[in-house]
C-alpha cells in the first residue's frame, strides 16, 4: 500500500483531512470528511459557489477514533503516527489535506504558527508560498518539505516584522496548465479554505497568481507578473545581494566582492536576477548550475565574460569564495558540509540545512562554523519575497516598490549585519542567534 494520507481518503470517498495540534497541551485532533463529489465544476468557483457553499448532500464526517480506524484498516496507522510526530516535533499547528479525486490533486496546507497573525484583522493569519511536487515524489518527503517551509515562514515573518504566522502549501500534481481552469479553480478554492496568503514558489510560475486574479478566483495570492510590483524573485534577489555584502564586510572587513569566485545553484525566479541584476555588475567570476541546461545557457550567453557553466555534480564541492544556493532545500547535510570548499554560504533557497527541527539546524550550523564557513539560517536573508507579497496584500493600490526596497534593506541587509555581529558577541553561530532571538515571540502562546 502506498504510504499516503490520501489513500484512505480516496478509498473511503473522502476529500478532506485535518490534523490539528495544540503544541502547548500536546492535544492532537483528527477530522476527515466528504465535502464534495467528483461532479463539482471547479472552473465555476466564485461564479456559482464560494467556500461557504455545501458542495454535496452526500457528506460525512469522521472524528478522532474513526480516522485512526480508517487508517488502521488500510495498514497506514503507523504512517499517520509518523506524520503526527513530525507535526509535533517542531511545534506545528497541523496539516489540512484536500483531495480532488478526478484529477488526483493532493493539496496540503502545512500550518506552523498563527501567533503573530491572529490579531491582524485580515482573512489570512499566516503567510507562505505555494510549491508543487511531482506526483511520484515520496509523500513523506513532501510533508517534511512543507512542514519545514512553514516553520521557516514563521521565523521569516517574525524577523521581517510581518504581522503573520507561518505556513506553506504543497501540491502534488503534474505541472499545471494555467488554461486548465478546473485545476486552477480547485487550487484557488483550497487556498481560500486556508487562513493564508500565498505567492508562487518552486514548481509554480508567477502567472498562477495572474490567472487567479484575472478570473476572480482568489485574492489570497500575490506575486504575479502583471501587478505593478512584479514577481517576488527580484526583491528576494536584492535581499540576498545585500546580505552577501554584509557577510563579506563581517568576514573580510569590506563589502567588496572584487576578485571573488561565486557559485550559484539555480537560475530561476531568484537566482537569475541575483546574477543578472547584481553579481555581473561586480568584478567577479560566476559559476552557475541548474537542472535546466537552457537556464544556464541563457545567462552564460548574455554574460560570457563573467558567467561560466558548472556541472551539477560539482556544485557542492567546487572551489570558490562564495556559494549561493538558490534552488532546492536540504542540500547541506553532514557529508556535504565536510566537502564544501568555500568560505561563505548565503543563498535564497529555503531550508538549506537538511533537518526537521531548529535544534538539528543549529547542530549542522555549528559544523559549518567549525569548518570556518560563514553561514546563517536562510530565513534571515530571504525575506524579500514575503515582504513584497505582503506589501501587495496589505496595501493594495498604495503598495510601492520604494517601500519594499526599504523593508528589504532593513530586514535582509541590516538584519544580517545585526545578526552576524550579535552572534560573534555572544559566541554562538549566527543560526543559533537568529533562532534564539525570535523563538520566544513565536511560541509565546498556543
Ligand atoms: P524557481 O522554480 O523559479 O527556480 C528554481 C531553479 O532551480 C529552476 O531554474 C530549477 O530548474 C533549478 N533547480 C531545481 N533543482 C535544482 C537542483 N537540484 N540543482 C540546480 N538547479 C536546480 O524558484 P525560485 O523562486 O527561484 O526559488 C529558489 C529558491 O529560493 C527556493 O528554495 C525558494 O523556496 C526560495 N525562495 C524563493 C523566493 C521567491 O521570492 N521566489 C523567496 C524566498 C525563498
Ligand atoms: N514563497 C516565499 C518564501 O519562501 C514567501 C511568500 C509568501 C511570497 C507569500 C509571497 C507571498 O519566502
């Protein structure tokens, strides 16, 4: 039997599962239900029905014990317990799962914390991106990714002064054709069922946001190409560039990058502008790698004098001054850390350390420090995207690029400067410093 939360749902004709966890008391509550049938026309979402409408008369609802029995009948009781343990281990609020049986779409809303957003007066109390995974990806991997990303969002929002808790949406499905309004409508419906505001992350393009806005599907998504502020990759790249300069100033006494060799992993929404808008303007040598060879060819072709391709297999071992991970997370485990041959790691990728709890991240960060590599947990420097998204969500017509720029400079630039200096003063790693600074705020209430 495939290890999936969705298998028992599918077999029992159910559509939703909610795992709620109250981290202070340790109480876990399970609910599952049949909330729609296969006949719902999702392309009609917000034209014929809203999230408040009943979508089936043939519904049903299972409580704690019944959900456990259902999973037990499918041999998935232990799997459910493993997922619950993951939710509990880093003090998450839970997971909401939504299933679209006709298309096989598995939508998961990973909730870390709502504390900083619970009194913001908005529909969304949490914010975090929406990321796609392939249908074949092992589900536990997707869940770990979603929970880690949600947790990072809580800390990122706190560090950037955003009035939101942290969450992340993961969707397991094939690449989405944005003309397929049934699929986009279903994603919008699920998004609106959550108390979150989102923006496209890996696996979705900024156009997802444009289509959802143009069709009137959802106002809870930001970061499209067609809004005045543009996609979120640009401000994220700017924040990484500022943080890198701060890291160099801290490490070498000058922010200059002159003469440095820089490895960039991933040339997507963040990596490409990081290279093309910022790094190529400096006297540096850039080595780029991407699983999509065309992405590398494009950037190398436009800047042949500065940028050279780097084989994917050499990303983690290349001799360089600086390594900027701007693709997948979980790349820095013990072995990778031992093999790195750079002095500074300061990228945009979320959750660069391969860990599921802050404690484990702090341990791995110590190994980096022991090797003399300057590193801080990514959420200190990669807040540019959420800053831009929340500017759009909170300020609407008043939103301005100047305001985003100023917030990015404060959060990512100054935030990095202060964090590195404070860590040095306290004799801890910058990662431990950052976690110590924001944990009390995030975990102040249940
Ligand atoms: P993207 O999907 O636009 O680009 C990712 C790029 O990395 C793609 O070109 C892809 O082909 C490449 N890639 C994927 N796996 C790779 C691998 N194993 N090795 C080398 N290249 C690989 O994503 P985006 O938006 O640029 O995000 C990059 C990272 O930054 C992600 O971890 C994301 O969560 C994080 N991030 C993005 C923000 C944003 O505003 N877009 C904000 C904060 C963090
Ligand atoms: N996906 C962004 C990140 O990983 C955050 C984001 C959230 C962007 C909400 C836009 C809207 O930081």
